């Protein structure tokens, strides 16, 4: 190994004394020379320097590892916090969406209920008006019937025509509001919309057929405002039972089966 100038200066000159020099073949062991001692010191110094450098490098690497580990833990904590915030925000957004859907459903129900209540109020008001006008219509019909029963009076006939025109116009106005006249002469007796005030024997008509109508009835929106006052026949043959009409769904199923069978035949 090469030595520096400083090391060369530090070398100690070794002098030999002939008197102290052991004789050849003496039992005393020869001491190491000065150059060998210097080289051993240099190697020890180099080894110590290398060990110190490795220790310092190891400490520096460990410090860097600790710093990176701390930074990693910091970012991991921030990421976990961000995920928690995101989950909380998603939960609040979902809750707000559900609340909005419920509010919209409540609003739609309120709107439909309000519209239905307004329509019902209007119908009740119209029903009340129609019920109050029914006696007036009855009086007009009686006046028309009485005028038609009188013959030879042209003035009275013209008056009857005018009253009949007023009656027709008034019934038309009520019809526009949904009022429907019940005039069941010749129809089967219906206890839900007819009021029987008498019975008439008639062997030619079916049993329980409306013979005469003393007072017309009125219904509105499926509700009977006033039942028709009628007489009912008896003594005749029983009315044949009506055949039930086929349900639309059954007809649709039959049509679908027929189409499937046709398709299978074509295949």
C-alpha cells in the first residue's frame, strides 16, 4: 500500500548496534521492522475510517427511512380522512336524494288530492244546483203535457211550443254539466235507480218491466240524484238471463295464444 509524505516523515529511523545485534542462530526472536509497524497502523486507520463511514451512512439511511415512513403515515392518514369525508358526503347526498323523492311524492299526492277535492266540491255544487232545478223542470214538463192535451187552441199550442223550447234548452245546459235523465219506460226495473209506486198487470211484457214513468229521474257522475217514479208490470213471462260479456283480458290471451299457434305452424 502506498504511503503519504506525512507518513514517510513519521517514519523512525532504526539504528543497529553490532553489540546488541543477536548472533546468528540465537534463540531470541527478531522484533518487527519499522516499515511493518507503519503499514499495520495505516491499515487500522483505514479500517476504522471505513467502519466510521459505514456507521454514518447507515445512520443517515435509517434517518431517511424514518422520514419517508413518517411521510407515508401522514399521507395514509390524510387518505383515510379523505375517504371518510367522501363516505360521509355520499351518505348525506343519498339522504338528501331520498328526502327530495319523498317531498316530490308528497307534493304529487297533495296536488292530486287538492284537484280531486276541488272537483268533488264543484260536483257537489253542481249537484245541488241540479237538485234545486229539478222541480222547475217537472213543472215545465207538466205544463207541456197539459198544453198538448188541449186541442183547438192555437195560442195555447204556441205557448206549449215555447215552453218546450225552454225545457229543451234547460235540460241541455244540465247535460253539459254531467246531468243525465233517467227515463226507463219499457226497460227492466232497477231498484237502484227506479222507485216503484205501483204495479200493472201485463201478460205480454216481461215480469218487472217499467210500464209508466210518473216522474223522470236524474243521475250525475254515476250518482243517482233522484230515482225515477215508475209502475212495474207483473203476470208476464220471466225475463231471460243475460249472457255475461267476455272479459277483455281473456280475449287478449286467446288472441295471443292464437298468434303463437299460427307462428308455430309456420315454423
